[in-house]
């Protein structure tokens, strides 16, 4: 267990610290509290699910990496499976502030990476900014999403974002997290594991407004691969690039960006948009790992 997680556990409720330590010490722990463990923690804490999420916020905050703002935000979201997903805000020196990943984005994307199809609640140790309210408004079941913060208590997303602009305004009836398969294909020669991982993520990406179906994957020195799909938003700007998601995936696994040896981006060729240059720029700001780019056909 790294020192950040160990210190964060000491800030959680005393009753659950021993059990949290056991959960976190598992070798492949990556910021997920599985439903069965969540229930055991609830039994020990003697509280309800919302209180447990709030109690885990110090652990989520330990995943924050904000070298620019030094403002640490943590979020815990609950998927339909009952699993709890942790996330913290991430900033990238040398890049525009638009590359920042907010804690709410991190926790919900984390749930998506584990193939959750719905998120019903999220706890944050601060009040969601307008960017994050708009981002969450893209979710399947956004109107029922429960949001918990120390300042506002418990409320719904429509209470935080009245008169919202969202998927319905652009005639999109699906919503983010709805499972899809776009059927993108590449030549057999491009089937190496890194590219295959990026292609698989491109096929489950959410891009209803641009059809810029895209996925990115990064490979570390020891051969581990971390991949993520593109997540689009009706307002466009809160969209999360596939490389941002892949870097989040790597970070949650306790790995360093310095470990990245190479990266791949796969995206549909039938779109007016592209992730290519933004991906190159963000990857270059982290080191010298090469980017392998592939345009895929439907």
C-alpha cells in the first residue's frame, strides 16, 4: 500500500480503518470498493450507503494529483452493481487547463471503465462546478442522480442544474454509459495487444454528436496496458478525451506516467472531429513515448 492511501485511511472513520486497510492492501487494488466489501463496511460503520460514501472521501481525495492548483478534490460514485468507485482531480503541467480531469469526471469515468451502465449517486468533498454539473447531465438517468456534498447536503442534479441543456436538445435519446458497439474494424496486421485495446475502447466510446468514435491505450515498461474510450457531451467542452481516460486508468492503478513506453489511438475516419493532435500534445507533455495512430472504418 502506498503512503498516500495509508495516510488517507487514517482520516476515515475509526471503525472502518482496519477493514479498509485489508481492502487496500490487496495487490491489484485500483480504487474500487466492491459491493460485498461495501456492505461489510456498512455493517461495521452502522450507517447507510450515503454516509459510507461520504466516509470514503478522504480515500478518494488521495487520488487527486493537482500540481497546478494544489486544490485536492475527491469523489466517490456508486454504480448500479453496488460497487463504489473513487476518483480525484488530475492536472497536467505544460498542457492547457482544458486537459484537467475533475474529480467527478474521474469517479464516473472509473465506473464506466468497469462497464457500469448506470451511476445512481456521487459524493464529493466540494461543491460541483458548472463544468461537472454539465458533464454529469449526460448520464443515463441524470435526472435521478443523487449528489452529496458537505455544503449542500443531498440533492438531485436538476436542483443543481435547472433549465439544463443536454442530450434531449440534440435529439439524443441514449445517454452516456449506455452500452454500444460501433463495429469499427482495422486490418489484421494492426491486431497487436496495444492497438487491439484501443480499438475495443473506440467501439464502446460515446460520441453521439460527432461520430468521432475513439479509444486510446498506453503501455508501460512491464507490458501492462491501460485503455479508455472517448466520452462526449452535448455542450462539447466537458467531453473527456480517450487519452485522458487512459491516463486516469493508469493513475488509479498506482502507476506513474514515467512508466509509459508507447501509446495508441484508434478513431473513426468518418467524422468532422479528431482526437489525434490533442492526443499527441498531451502525450508529448508527459515524455517521449511514441503514439501509434490508426484510422478505423465502420
